[in-house]
């Protein structure tokens, strides 16, 4: 309402109608987050890639407290189109996750995407780059949380830290497995 008690007008004579305005949302409804990690593994690229391409090794790269378990038989010969279904627990609450290997380029990279699981979207690119003294393992995870603003709050309070912790565990596990150190 204007000072005279009438509608506030914009420009010449257009009355402001909030229901027809196309205003940007106050909070992004879905926000993409990115986690990037790299690690030098002192082994040949073929050996490191083979380890990652065997889904049965996922358990060795996941903190025990998450109770990771592949449901069904673990695919040992990964390729584009392979799906993997597994179960994890967070605070003793189990949930299932199903991923699709969307891209598979032997000894170079593969990409897994979530088909069903806790995220609105999840795309994890694994790259393996020859480097002096071994293989550079590069992970890039692009993800979105569900629940709009509540997902944003969950990310700030919990999810970001949890993912960093999981990838820290993974880094240390790779060091133990391939380098004999942690």
C-alpha cells in the first residue's frame, strides 16, 4: 500500500501484483555441490584402475561404521551400463543406493551416477592419470540434496562434513592398501 492507501504502482500505470511477478526464489531450491579430491598412488595405472573397477573393493574404501554391503553379486568386470545396488547405514538407519556406471574408459576413467538413493542427484567421476612415481587418482563428485532449503541446511550442518570424512577415510585406506602406510 502506498502513502495514500492505494496500490503501489510501477512505471506509468502498472499495479504490482505479487502473484504474477517472476521473482527469484529467496533460497535456491536445488543447489549443486562439488567435492574434488586427488591422491598420488605409487602404483601403475593399470593396477590402480583394476582395483577400483572391482566393485567388491568398495567395502575396503568405506568406513566400517557405515555398514556398507553390496546387495547381490558384486560385478567384477565393470563396464558402461553396469548397475550396483548396495546398502549403507547412517546412525544405524539403513538405506539403499543403486548406481549406474554411465561411462567406462578402461585405465582412464569411469563415472557412476545414482539411480536411487539419498541424494537428489549424484555423479562421481573417477579419473586415473599417469604421473611420475605412480597414478594420480582424481575424484570429482557433483551432488544435490533433496528437500530444498532444508537440504541446504543439512549440507551446511552435516552432509559436507560427512562426505569429507568418508573421502578422508578413503584416502587413508588407499595409502594402506597400495603404499603400506596410513
